[in-house]
């Protein structure tokens, strides 16, 4: 599959839908017939078409891909497990075959002829909007730029379009996957990411338009009867607004974000979480860590080498110990030492000895004093007045 050639909306009321897209949205009609209306939306292809169906038929949006070699591509897809709803059909505008993706969206492979257009119906007829007025309308009208597939399972749908259909993926994000499908791109988006649209019975495909000035254009389109479901919102990729056509198909209008200046591109290199930044000097805040477990863990004890046991007396006799008096001067040749030289020796209780000496000295002094009390006191004799 080379590119997404058409985005076709099925409708039982062709006149109402044609009036909405032609007068309300402002798309110039490129060709029309009783069962087919084709709008000119991009320079390289029509992009958007309306196909008339009976009221009993299911209303849905068809994604039509262009195939240069239809038979070989159908055989390759069947080898990958893709199931087609029927055989290859011959039409006036080309040869086509239908299939469905895992969520039931209608897909078509088309090999167009050199003359003719459309996904179903009669060959194209010129609309009659030629001249300078048509050129001016094409410059100011929105352009179909993307077909957004609303998915319930992003992983399954991404694998189908990437691995089975063989489309090259350009952007791969959890909430946005964009595939290269020519001028009109194919995008996958989860349903739970749409505010107010989380419903399973809603349209499976949203048509995306690109507008030059969304604020001015939306004001003018609202005066023409276009009902917007969301107001213009500024997001990362630009300015977005949502709307709905008479059949209830979702439409998205985007004003692309302006290109970034050189200063903004250089500033993005420094907007990194790991880049050094100027912060205030303060004490580090310690976070309270909750106890994870209260189970006591047995500590690991260091293994101690076992002491060498003393051999029994019977074994000591075999060690060759010398007898008493075999050494020099009547000493042992190998003296036996039972004391441990590295063991700390006990110091004598010097404090008690000093206390005992003081008590002994005190008792000696007391005994000497008591003994001296019984002796007569010798006093010197007064010899005053004696003559010799």
C-alpha cells in the first residue's frame, strides 16, 4: 500500500452532507454524481469523499488505500493472516477489495484507472466551480491531513497496521501512533483519551483537517451553522477544536503550531531534569521511611577457630620431654611452664596493705602513749638562791 488515497463517509442523505462540507466547512467540490461527491482538499489528491448508501446500511467511514499491484499485495496480506470480506471487484474507476481491521473499521485496497475517481459510484463529473473563485476557496478552505482511528486496544491495532499492513510508523507513543500514509496520514488514538467521548458505539474514525487561522475560521464557520463540540484549545502540536457533521461523524480542526525560533530550539537542550540548575542552599529534607518488616533477623556470628586440645598424659610421654636434671646445672632440658606468659597478671592489693600499715602505726602510738602515763614526770629543780 503506497498511500491513503480517500477518506470516504457513508451517508443516506447525500444533499445534507454535501451542503455541510461545501457551504459549512468550505471545501470546494471537485466532482460529483448521484452516489458520489468528491471534495478537493489537498494538492496531491482529493482526500475526502461522500458515498450514498441506503438507510438500512451501516453508516461508517471507509479508509481507501492505493495499491499499484493489487493481486500481489492481496496475496501478501493473506499470507500474513488478513481476511478479506470478498473477492476483487471491477468498477469503472478501478479494481478494489474490502477488508476490516481488528475493531471492525472498513478498509479498501484500490487500484485506480487513469480516468475516473471515487470509491464507489459513477465516474466523476466536473463541479463547475472553476476560475479565480475556486482557487481562492482552495487557499482558505481546510485541508484533510489525517484520519484518526479511535481504538479500544492500542497494542492490537498498532500491530495490525504496522506488521500486517506494512505501514511505516513515524510516531510511537502510548496515546498517539502516527503512520506514514502519503499526504493524508493515518493516526491511532485510544478511546479513553477522548474527553466526553469514552463510548464504544461512537464513530471509529475521526477526520482531521488543517486550518491556517483556526480562531477566525471557527467564528465564521459557526455563523454558517457548523456545530463545534469543543472550543479551540492550545496543545503541544497546535490549536485544536472539535466538531460533528450531520451524520454524527467526529471532525477535528487543527492550526499547526508556528515553527520554533533558534532561541527556543537552543533553550530546549538545557531543559533537562539532569542539567545543573540554580537552587537555594538549604538543609536536605530527610524523608521518613516506614518499617518494611518487624521480623528479627538472626545475626551472622564469626566462626572462631577451636582451641587446640591438650593431649592426654599418655600422649605427653611420647613427646620426648627430658627428665629432671638432664639440663645444665641440674635443670630440665625443656622446662615445663604451665603459666600463660601473655595472660594479665594480678597486681597486689596495695591499698589494703597501706591501710593495715596505718592501723598498725596508730595502735603503736596509742600503746606508747598509754605506757608513758604511768611514769613520773621529771621536772627541773629550781636552784635559785643557792650559793656555792
